[in-house]
C-alpha cells in the first residue's frame, strides 16, 4: 500500500509540474504582431475565390 501511494503522489507531482511549465511557457511566449493580425483576419480574405 505504501508503494502505490508513493507512486501516485509522484505521478501527481510530475503531472502538476508539467502543467505548470506548459502554462508558464504559454503565458511568457512573445507572439509576433503579424501572427496576431493574421489570426484575426476575416475568413473571406483567407479563402481563395476558386469558385
């Protein structure tokens, strides 16, 4: 029982650490202005007029 508890606590700690690192990376990433402008472009300008 002690081994299983230790393994679950270790797994929880590892998952929490990975989530915090991913969240920190997303919050501190600098996005270029062109990428932000392109993400807010109208859909009609992105779709080619193929008919």
